[in-house]
C-alpha cells in the first residue's frame, strides 16, 4: 500500500534510477534530486514526510560534512520531515552523529531493499505521528479558554498565588493535592498559562478513568496491530503534550505495577508506543494532582516512593472551601453572572439571607458543589435575585442512616426527610424528584420552601 511522500537526494544517477523503480510501490509522492542545492526550494514548496539524504556530494570528498549540513537545513525548514541518511561503510560514525543531530536512522550502501524499505516506512510513520500531534495541538489552541482561577483574599490562597508566580516559569514538576472539587485542574491550567510553555497545549489525562489495559496506549500511544482494537497508529498523551504541559489528574489511582512504567518515561524523557520499537523523545512539563495522601500510600506500599519524588518537586495543597468562608459569596456571585448569561435570566444578585445560607453550609463538594448549586438556583429562580429558597442545600450529616426514618418522627418530619433524601439521590433534579414522590413540581416547590430545603 502506498503511503505519504519521499524526497531522495543523491548525486549518483544510477542510485536514483534504482530507487525510482523500487519506491513507487510504497510511496504515493516521490521526488528525486541529484543536486542538493535545490533542497531548500524543494521542501519550501512541499513538505515531504521522509527525506533519504546522501552524506557526500562533492567529488573526492568523503567527510560527510555536506550531509550533516543539509540535514540541519532540512530540519530547520521542514521540522516534521524525517531524514534517513544514505551512507557508505566508512561513514557510519558520521551517520551516528547525524542521528544525534536529528536524523531518524541511516542505511548503508550497498543496501538491501527490504532493510531500506522498512526503515523508510518507519520514518514515514513517525513523521505522520508528528503531523497528527501538531494538528491536535492546533485544534486544542482554538478551544483555549480564559482562566477561571479565583484567588480570593484568604491567607492560604494568597500564599499559593505567590508560590505560583515564582514557579510557573520553571519546568519544575508540580504536585497539587486537595479534596474533590477544590479546583486542582483549574490551578494546573493557571500554572500552564503563566509558564513559558503557554503557547503550546496543556493536555489533561484523568488517570482514574483509565483501565489497566488502556493505560499504556492512552499515555504512550500504540502502533497499528499491536492489539485487537489497534486499527491505526495513535499518538499517546505524552506525544501530544510534547512542548507543552501534561496534567495527570488523580495520579494516586495508578496501580502499583504501572507506576514503574510511568517513572521510566519521566526519567528518560522518551516513550515507545505499544507494539513499536522507535524511541520517541518527549519534552513535557508535568503537573500531577490527587485527593489522596501519597505519603501514607508510600508507607502502605501502594505508591512508589521514587515516583513521588519525581512528581513532587513542588507541592501545592489547595484548602477546602469551608476554610475559606469569606470567599464563598464572591465565588457564588461569579457563578451567578456566568449562568444568568447562559440561561438568559435577569438575575443580578444574591439576597442577604441566601448569602448567610451559603456561608453556613459545609460544602463537602467544595467549589464544584457551589458551582452546581448556583447553576440549579439560577435555573429554578423566577425573580431578579437568588433567595435562600432557590438553593437546594442538604447537609449529608443531617440525613438518616441507611434511609431509615425515626419511629418518633412526626409526619412532617418524615416528609421533610424523604424530600431531603430525594434531593441527594437525584442531585436536586426537581422534575425527577416530583415524579418519584408522585406530586407536581409546584407542590414540591412549596414543600421545599416550607421546609427551607
């Protein structure tokens, strides 16, 4: 099957003729050059996937320096092209030097057709992968959003802000810890935006959502045919993030037997796709996050200590919202503005009694729970202000254990407990709750107001 494009540069016309017969079976676009001085104009006109480059062109010169020069020029003007060096036996040391300068591989003259073809096709696959990665990064750039980080005025958050200002422009690996909903992902994005890599993408991976079987493929990529569902080559998240930031969320969920593979990649700064042999360098800034106590996990042999050291150059602990009560109302007002616009509601403020209700609530789900509460309140409200009745807040500690109602409770107590439990079970979805309880939405609203739920 024909694949991609190749540029062959060699001053030996017999070699060009031989390759003109060999390569059409494997490449769709083939260009032959006998004079290297036209390389730059050629690759400016068309970016070839692969360049097969001779090492020597001038008569009587066998230093290979010409090949190294043109290698540098090709990589300068066509960085996504993979260069395979064409060399004589005496040039092998130079070819190795060429690989250090960015060449994909080298082929020795006289060549074996099978060896040459396999090398060129492998180079094509890597070039194709790089172009896919570039396209993914460009797509991600189109969907960049403004930072949603809210620093507030609490001493804890101001201390974190000062730390972020100092470390963002470094490439230090960062570990962010905190309860669910505290905004670890938002902070990671803020660090990326302030970094020297901000023109590239931040690629986020939810480790908790990966099965063991998908872990390596998702992070490191795979080659076609490496497993049953590998229908095509695929770049992993490390490749996609190269040049930018890789955010590994819930890193504490990585099984112990897979942690060694992650550690190796972080140490070596290179990956090999599942089923592939090519070593692909990656240049990422690593930010990790978890709601788990990794130090305790290390003690319990659930997390590798050497991996913890690698990801934990700088540690940032986000405080829960209940420790930042003065920031609850300002955050709620930010969410109000966003969702009033989203749902075309003319709601401009939060009443004093509603503010008190928000400040006195424990917010076990932190900022995420507050955000959802404000969104639901905006949806349900018919006024120009959000009132206490609009916020459907139920403390988990107030719920009866195992859904069992107290035998000494009054009928109203039992009704309140049933409605409160339904609010939790259905995440405040009034339509579903009303349907479950066999009452109308308006009746449910009246009872929510009556019981101040």
